């Protein structure tokens, strides 16, 4: 199989070619599944770069995410046990009082493509649930998403909930979405903020290495 | 000298020369449809001159006259029906006159209605004075929730009252002789007008407060001592209001067997699809791009705005409202421009400007004139807006279990819908191309619905029954929404 072609098809958002090649991998008994996965991830990374350059925009990111999810669904059975989630686990969700999930889903696809295992808690997620999940699952990286200005309050409350639980020093928190800015990040008390999915992936990857959870 | 008064806009034009009504319309900045160029062939410039039907291009202005512009209010026959055929005058409170109000986030319009015939005798409009508190509904809600509710309520009541006073003054009627005032608006505007905190609209599940039609004493809201009543229609959902119900009433879609798609394009795009049996409604965050908002050279459809763009011998040509130098571009021009850019291969399928541009990265721009251009970011705004609306249409059809081909007619309400070229809307995929040829303009249907509710108590209370029939769908909660939205943000190449 031509993995370069697969990478290019992913970067070009050529859904049919990507899915056909994934099916081919499965028809061959899952041979080369790791390489196919890597090619998709590289393609996704190119999509992210094209987005930052202005060549692609949010619609293309959503679509790329859709293709990625479909592609992974096809090869999932062959992927099991290959240890492809080499950066460890991360919690991602849209905060309380915000029902928007498009941005979050894009980030999820990019994080997964980047090698994370993403625990997606969904939308409108209360602070307590995030803290509790981090505690029970022993997850150290938390990514909070939101679109409404109202989400900034919920993000702040979530950071506070980690403080109240005495866990603030044990976790890294990144916030992202339309209303988030440098100033908002400070007011919220998060460790980082992101304006693009690429930045989220970059920051979380660095954290995963710092925290020693990267394999 | 002759003075021409245009209805329903109320615009006036003074002229010394002997010109045609069509020329007068053009001078007054009224975008009259005249495809044959004023040669009396196409019949599209039909107007009512002093109540008599005629072609604007064939009629001379000789004396003071009143011209009812039909293209502004109705390229759609349906609205004309609502306007000119017999209406029942049987209001919740009798009076010498009645008032219909449509409170938009941007514009407030009030119609003075004859107490006997129900005819619209005068229209007045003004900018919503809450503008300084933010251009969109969300910022107004936030302002109201941060302690400014009373201010906002005061501003809008005063503004509506000023319109009513002006109308009554012009028509020489006392404000205390008003029988019924009907007020429609999106839920936030309606609640703020009534002084009800919009906190229900700030957080999920965005439940509407007004779920049934009500009548209230006028004196509670305005400085008037009279038995006058305020008609308050209900809302469909937190972001689909009584203005949308007004559109449903005015278009008559609720009593017809054929499938109608009603689209009211404003900052939010509210849509209803259905017929006399069943209806479904949704709201899309279309954003202000389609009204020219938030775009580099965007402006309202007033003098100096490019209102249409088309290809002539393979080169873009354009028209400017008022025939002056182009200062910007309004909604209808933007849709046309995007369609032309697609036809010329300037935009690719993903909306990237790929040739004939200056600037780089996100600042790529395509120039229409020395002053007016569209940037890459502008195209992105348009893509998001049109993707949201098209996705809404597709998912509503799915909800009703029908195909797009089974939709019999599309009625575009709001000013934008009257000026927009349907072919361009279909070309860029704002409206699915399957619906081309079925599109009509519905004018200010929300205002016309408000009129029906002001004049006829049965219509006001009919809204309660319509509510039961209309199923609201929250697009974002449909799993496929994301995919459909992303797909419809793209274009189709030639």
C-alpha cells in the first residue's frame, strides 16, 4: 500500500480514497495497520497546518475529523493491542451551560490523530464531574472547550473545583474556544489557552512528555 | 414639483423633471426588479400608483403620487394576498385604529392599520435603540442579565411608543383611540420589551417563557389612558419567536396542502417547513454575514451599496443602489459576488480564493472595484452562514421524512429575501439547488403576521394551535448535524 498516497488523501480530505484504503488494510488481514494509522495522523497534521495558513477553514477541519473517525472505526479491530495511543490519556469536554460540540469534536479528532487517548465527557459538563473523572481515572491533562461567553465562568469554576479538591497542582488545564483569550486564560487560572486545534495538540503533547506519560 | 411617496418604506422623493416611476424608484434607492431594463416587456416592475396597478417603467410622474412598491413587499404572490385581499377586522379590542409592531434586533417597524378596513395606512421604522448594548441577541441578553434589563426595556418601549405617536400624529388619530397593538419579535426582544428577564435564554435548555397567546392592558406598557390592549403572541422555542409565528401566519403555509419552506433570514436564520398537517421549525446561527454585517466592505442595503453582481462577457459587472459610486456591498450583492467568483473559478470547492487576488494567507482579497472587495475571511463568514441554513433545510426535510424535491415552494422572508437573486443563492448552496425555480420573496412577513394578530383575535389565538402543530428541532442535538453542516459549508465547482 502507498502510505504517501493515503497521507495525501487525508490531507486533501479525499474521503473515498481514505476509506477505500482503510478497507484494503482490513481485507489484507490488518497488515500495515500501524503504518496506515501513522499516515492518517500525518495527513491530519497537514490539515492542521493548512488551517493555520488560511488554506483550510473550520468546515474543512470538521470534515477532516469526520473522515478520521470513520477511518479509525474501520481499522479499530486491527489496531487493538498495537499501542498506538502513545501519549496517554486526556479529558476533553465542553463546560457547563454550553452545548456546543463542533469545536470540541474537531479537537478530539486532532488529539486522537496526535496519539492521545481522549476521554470525551461530552457537553454541558459540570465541574464536579470533571474533577471526579480526573481523580478516578488518574488523568492529568484536562482540556476545556466552550463557545459562549458564559463558558468562561464555567471554566473558572472548573479550575476552582480542582483547587477545592486539592488537585490543582496535579493537573494541567488548557482552555479553548471562541471567547478564550490570553486575559481570559489568566482570569480563569488555566495553565494554557488555545486558538487552534493544532496549538492544543502541541501543548498537550509537551505536557504528556513533561508528565512522563508519553511512551 | 411633484412628490412621490413610496410604500411601504415611507420614502419620499421630490422631482422637478418628468421621469418615470421606475426612474423615481431608482433615484430613491428602491431596488426595483426590472429585468428588461424598463422597456415595458417583462412586467416585473408592476406597482400600485395611487392604488391603480401599472408598470413603473411605463408610468410618468406628473403630480404628487403614492407608489406601493410590490417588489419590495411581494415578488411573492402570497404576501400580496395577505396585503390586499379581504382581512377580517375582529380584534381583541376595537378602536379607531390598530398598530402592528415587529421588534427586530436591528430594526423596529410599526404599521398603522385602519380600524375598519385593516388596511396599512402608514409604516414607520427605526433602528433598535438597544444597539449600543451589542449588535446581536446574545449581547443584549448578557446586558440584560448584568443589571441593565430596566434600561433596555425602557429604551425599546420608548422607541415603539415614539413610532406609534408619529403614526397617530400623521394619521390624525388620538393615541387613546388605538384598539389593539400586536407585538412580535424574537423571544429575547419580546421578553425585554415586556420587562421579563431573559435568563431562560442564557443557559440550556433555553425554554421559552411565553407559551400561549395573551392580551394585556396597553396602559401597563405605554403612557396612555384607554381600554387599548396589547396582543402578545407566544414563542415556538427559546430562539424561535413570535416573529416566526407571524411569518407562518402571513405566508399562509399553515392552511395549505403543499409543502412550504419558510426562511426568515436575519442575524439568526429561523426556518419552518411543512403544511396544514405538520410543521417543523429550527433556528440556525447564520450570523450577520448575509446582511452584510461583519464583512470587510459589508453594509446595509442603502445608497452606495453594491446590490447585484453578474457576469457580462465573462467579466463581473455590478449595480449600485442609488446609481452612485460603490461604497460597500450588501447581502444580495455578497451572494451574487460569491456565485460569480465560483463561476470564474476564483473560489475552489473549499472556498479558498485561488486566483486573481492580492494579499496573502487569510488576507487574500478579490476586488470588485477600487474600494469594494471580498477577503478570504469574508468568504469564510459566508460559508458558515450558508452552511448553517442549508444544513437546517436538509435536516428539517429529513425530520418530516420528505425529499428536497417534495418541497413545493420556498418563501424567503425579510428584506434580504426580497432583494436576493434566487439563482445566486442556489449557486452558492445557501438554498439547496434542488429548490431553484421554487423560490419566492415574502417581504416582511413577520410584520404582516403581526398585522393579522392585531386585527383578528382568532389569528392571535390560532398561534396557540399552531404551536402544538410545529415541532421544534434543536439542530445541534442531531448527531448528523456536524457532518451535514461541514458538507454544506463547501461549494460545488462548475
